């Protein structure tokens, strides 16, 4: 993983933070449905139906409910360890082009004088995401996702963090202020605009569904860029078109991350705009300071 302390490095270049949901944004399906659910003898639809019903019955966060069900159904079938979850993560399929997307976009940003950083903000499992090839290569500046507490034998015993559709927005404020650690209370401190490491105008949020709407809206109304993606094979644009109509997103594109794709060209254009806008902002600040 890249250095995550923004105060420890040179910040002469503007930073563009590209934030992604994971399931059905970078991967075609929920990560748990790509090996784990089958391994405990469940039909995928049945697993999610029972998890949802359990959450409703007990007035429970839906993410806590699925994590509880994962632990319960593992009993007698497998030992739910960090390693096992990472191994399941290694099997997760990714959309076309995802494997080399992050380095390619960073390289383009560097050419334009913009430091591009990639972040995950997901209700999925951090341990599974950490098992993917892209996370193992350290493509992400930080991964915000639900996670388990593991005992000294590495066995999952309790939820450690739960990321749901509302507290996803807190992660954006952490990125904005450069206060990345989930327990760092400085996220609530006031930061003057010139001290914000990544102003919202320099954020991109990429997601696929209603659980991403709070983040999409927050980025949008503050001058950033929200992108809805849809499966490039199924090509059902219903959700993203509705999000566009409702003002949740500014753009939508197929979840095709290959070079030259619609999404690739869109991100490059956003980088170009960021470089130009930050150059103009620098002129403006020089004028304010009276710099000749």
C-alpha cells in the first residue's frame, strides 16, 4: 500500500482522489458470491434473502447481518480466518482492464502534473479486497471496507468495522483532510480551505447503485465528479440513468476499464480539467498574496 501520511511527503502537485465502490463497480458480482457462499453450501440468492430477513427482524444494520451470517454458516463447514478470506478474495473476478487501470491512470496524471491516488470505499469485506491481485500490488492509497476482528489464531470473532451507505461519506471527509485512519478524531476538526489536502473539486467517485448515492451526491454538490458504471455485458443502464436524472451523478459509462474505453477517456478528461483548474487556482492565490 502506498504511503498514507500526506504530511510526510511533498505536496507540490495537486492530488486527484479517485474513490471506488468494489462490488459491481470493479467486480461483476458481490465478492461473497464468488466462492464463500458456495463453500458453505448455500444458494447465493437464498443467502442474501436470509441475511436481509435477519437484519429486518432484529432491526440490524444489513452489513452486520451478513457478517454475522458468514460467521454462523462457517461453523461446521470451514474455519473463517483472515487467510481464508484473503484466499476467497484472490478468486474475485474483475471487470476488463481493471488489472492495469490504476497504474495507467496514475501515469497519465503524472504526465499532466497531477498526483492520482486510488481509494476503495466499500461495504464489502476488507480482508477479501486485500486478497485481490490489485490490492496485493498496493494499488490503493487506503481501503475503507467492513472488516472482522480476528483472535490470536487468526479466526474471525466479531465485526471490527462496518462501512454502510451513510458512513461511507465520512471516508470522503477523511480523504479531503488527509486524516485517513478510521479512528483519527481529527476528521471532525475545522480545516481552512487552503489546508485541505484533497478538496472535493479534486475527487472522483465511481459506483454502481443506490448505496453509493450519499457519496455521489456529496462529491457532486461540492464540485467533484461522480460516475455511475454499469455491466458492459448486460448493458442495463436503468440505475445509472435514474441517478443522472436525479442529479446524483454527472456521468455514466460501462464498467470497462481497458485503455481507450469510454471510462478511460472520461478519467483522462477529468485529469486534464483538474490540471487546468488547479493552475488557474494557483494564479488566483498568487494574486491574492500580491505575488508579482
